[in-house]
C-alpha cells in the first residue's frame, strides 16, 4: 500500500531589512570619495539572507 500526500508551506511574512545606521567618514586622501565598510542583512524570521545593496561594502 502506498500513500501520497502533498504538503504546501506558505511564507506569508515579509522579510525585514536590517540596515546599518548612518555613517559619516572623511574623504580618502587625494580622492573625492572614501572607502566605507558596513554590514546589511535581511531576515525572514530566523533565516538570514544576503541583502543586495546599491553600493558594495568596501567600495568607494
């Protein structure tokens, strides 16, 4: 005897972005910009996800 069952899991909760606080840094010597490192994450109630950002941490 075989029994087949379909189980559907619905994720109805929106993820939450965990953004860094405001950052103020001076420009790098001789450059009109600065390299800034920061962390940004998102969570979906216990499952952390990579968060795609417009600017990559460590870029200038």
